[in-house]
C-alpha cells in the first residue's frame, strides 16, 4: 500500500471542542477512504514513544503532555499520493500560517494544538499506522 496510505490523529483539543465529526466529514469529502479508525487516550509514555523522533526538541514536553491530555481519534486513510496530498489538505504545522480552508486553519489553535497530525513520509505512515492498529484492523 506504499504511497496510498497516510496516518492521522485528531488531537485532544480538537476532539474536546467537538470537531471530530466535522473533521472526519471533511476528510471523507476530500476523497480519503477510512481504512482504520479508533478513539483512544494515550499515556504520556505512549505519546512520547509516538513522537520519539522529536525527543530533545524544545517543544517535545509540551507536545507529549498535550497529546496525552485527553481522547484522540486515530485513523489510517487511503488515497493516491496520500502523504503529500493530506499534508496539503491539512495545511502548515502552525495554524497561523496555514492556508485558508485547510483543517489546521479552520480548527487549529496553536503549534501544539494544531487540530490534526499527518504523516510526513510513507515510512512514517507505515510506522504510525502500525503503532495504533493491527493488520486485522486495517481494511
Ligand atoms: P504534528 O504533525 O503532530 O508533528 C509534530 C508536532 O509537534 C507538530 O504537529 C506540532 O503540533 C508540534 N510542534 C510544536 N512546536 C513545534 C515546532 N516549533 N515545530 C514543529 N512542530 C512543533
């Protein structure tokens, strides 16, 4: 499935604000097929493990605390050129710099509370999908 899948999470702030349904609707309207979906609350350790590549960066502690602060929605999505297409669709990491109409512009509050995560490469998409879902749960 390389090249056709990406992984996303609706972050705790967006979930708490009641935006999960709207974000999923926009994702589907944009042509992504949901091939796995779940609601889960990460422990601080699990958030740290998911974002291990950012360990040591100034924003790591804030990011992992925020990501373990409440429920998230994790999903694996399928579309042609999924990683790049989804990153364009959600907008820049910083909601203040995200293009009009993108998910982060519409629902993001700050750099850490930027509404959604999107994989940055096919390798990340595979790792991140496997972090949350078994092969039996992706179809
Ligand atoms: P995400 O796509 O989940 O990947 C890493 C996250 O770190 C990113 O979105 C942001 O929420 C968060 N973050 C906080 N500060 C920064 C920063 N200065 N640069 C990049 N990412 C940041």
